[in-house]
């Protein structure tokens, strides 16, 4: 497989110290490795939210589906993320989406984003999933006094987009909202979204897919895709013959699986630090008791939330290489950030730290559409770190397309195959200068 990160990114090391497995009260679901030839109508590659949602949507219509994943359930981003469910799957301001794609398609995109939050809620209700939900919408905080106006503007943009009110909280009132931190200078509460336990969610989707009759195989990487009328997927010990193909490999994609993806996606690392449970005293001393999930106004943003068991989860972007040295350096940066945000917790241990790959597109909007040059093949990826929500929706969109149905908002901007990044297999080289510039801008 032609992949653009160090081998370590595609192994288990980045999730060795992941917090989510310790929250489970039942054993993870297990599926066999494929060691036979299977025939089906639809083959799905990737068992994260995208692939599972696609498989669930297909199976709900009685379709015959095989799903293959190279790893065990929950290994990918879907089992290692921060669990923030909200809108925000594009890396463009609203006005740029409107300018680039036109007001009417932008409207469909904003509707799709909102519908994606509703779809996650529907899955939770329909499959009766207990995923430790909290947070009423989300809160966007200004990381410097100069960012307060932009945070307010974001609230106003949100009101325009969804006709929903936002609440502005000035710096001097943040403590009364349980948001006491010297690092933040104002906030807006926005009403759409909530937080969940991502691993419980992905396992719940696996079990639901199995109940719907999806044939699921783990530890089964697709190593070759042959086009012969339909598709033949080759795996180390077996084969799948399918009429149609759906690909949901996102940040773990390969440039040759299939070749149509080559250069069209850019994986980027995201990292999470989790503390030990805070005592009530510690929570009161810091004055941070809010159960809101938050994102700050940095371009290299932080996402964070006080978990139901009183641990603080802090996510951050901005590391480029996946090596031991880099993991240690990023962990140290995360700890410095944690201490700056929550100075009263400088003595609190942070025993969990892990990382994974999110995915960007050159168009800076997500993709859910037909793969160029591949009849009957579809893919969805590129949620810019907002995939707990959009991956589920985009998976459902490509399942609909594969069945010839159209029944939810699906903007043209998401149907267009993303342009290829410059620098081909070396496209990751564009990240260090971009990150350096963002860091400088965030600090100014
Ligand atoms: C640390 C971190 C924090 C995040 N926090 C948030 C958050 O709070 N909110 C939010 O909305 N989003 C968040 N995200 C992003 C979100 O997790 C992803 O957008 C989403 O999970 C993508 O789902 P997916 O199914 O497309 O991909 P994944 O869950 O990554 O699944 C892709 C799967 O494809 C499989 N695969 C790849 N190649 C092959 C092959 N050749 N054969 C078979 N299988 C293959 C992989 O094994 C993998 O399981 C975060 C991501 C990370 C890494």
C-alpha cells in the first residue's frame, strides 16, 4: 500500500496509551479475518463511521453487504477521537463556501451539516446506544483578547446559517459559567451538537451492522482492487467479488487503494491528552466545572471537555511526523498547554496520550461521491477533523448514491472529486511551513 506517513502511523503504537478502552463495560466486538471467497452486491472498505454508516444504510434496504477492515474494530480515527459531535466539516469560512460554490449549493451544504448531527442522534436512538453523552451544543472560546470579535462574528454567522440564537459570554462572566481560565477571553455558546464516547459509538455501530446482516471481516487489508465488470478485492487470504464498491478509509487511505484516491487526500495528525479524574475540590479551585465541549479560536485549535468521570480531555493539532521523538515532543506541548489553560491543575497527572490521522482535501470541503474512472465505485473522506458527525452522514450519502437514491441534502460541492494536492506523495511537506505560519498567527 502506498501511504504517505511513517509506518508507525499505521501500527498500534500511537494508541498504546489511549483512554477509551478503559471506559468499556463490555468486551469489544470481534470479527473473523477473511480466508475465503465472498460474493456480494456491495463491498465496503473501512470499518470506521464512514464505512459502517454506508453499510448500515445499504443493509437497511435489504442489500447484501461485505465490510472489510485492515485492523480490529475501533482501531482508526473513529475509535480514537475526542467525541465532539457538531457542524464544522469544512476548513472554509461560510463566506468562502458561498463565494466559491454559490449561495444555493452552500445552503445545501449547511443543511447537510445540520442533518449530519441529526443522523448521529438517530443512530443513538435507533440502536439504543449508551455513549456517555453530555454538552448542550458547543462553546467557542477566544484564545486572546484580539480574537473576541472573531468569536462573536462566528456566533453571528451561525445565526445567519441556522436561524438559531447564540449566547455571548464576556471574559468577566466566564467564571460564572464554570469556564474560569486565564487563557480564554470570551466565549459563545452555540446550540447544535453534543459530546459522546467515540469508542462506545463505533462499537455500537458495528453491532448494529452485524444485526442487519452485514458480513464483517477484521484484520483484512485490501491489497489489490481489480475492475472486471464489478470489483474483485484481494486480501492476504481471501477475495471479495462485488458489483459495487464503497471506500471509507479517510486518514488511513493509500494512494493505490484505489489509485483514483492518489493525491486527493492529506492525512494530518491530531493528538489527545487525558488527565486522571479531578476531585470536586480541584474542580472548584480552578473554577472549571462546565460540561460543555469547547473549541478555541486558534487555527491550530484545541478541543476539550470535562468528561463525565471528571477527567479533562484536551485535543490539539500541529505535529507532522509520526515517530517516538515526535510523540514525546507533542505530549510535552500538550502538557504545557494544559498547565496554561488550567494552572490550578499543574499537579494533576495526565496518564493518557495518543494520536491519529484526520483527513483534509485540497478543496477544503468533504467529499462524498463517485470515484473518477471507476464505474460503480464511491468514496467519502476529508472531514477536516469533524468526522464524528460528517463521516456518518457522508457514508449514508455514498450508500444512497450506490443504490441510485437521493433522499438527503447532498451538495454538489461534496460530489466533486477533490483536486489533487501538489507534491504528490510528498504532499505532507506542505504542512511544516503551514503549521509554522499558523503558530505565528495564533500567537500574534
Ligand atoms: C485524535 C483525533 C481526535 C478527533 N476528534 C474529533 C472530534 O472530537 N470530533 C469530530 O467530529 N471528529 C474528530 N476526529 C475525526 C474523526 O474521528 C474522523 O473524521 C472519523 O472518525 C473518520 O471516520 P472514517 O470511518 O472515515 O475513518 P477511520 O475511522 O479512520 O476508519 C478508516 C478505516 O479504514 C481502514 N482501512 C484503511 N485502508 C484499508 C484497506 N486497504 N483495507 C481495509 N481497511 C482499510 C482502517 O483500518 C480504518 O479502520 C478526530 C480524529 C482524531 C485522530
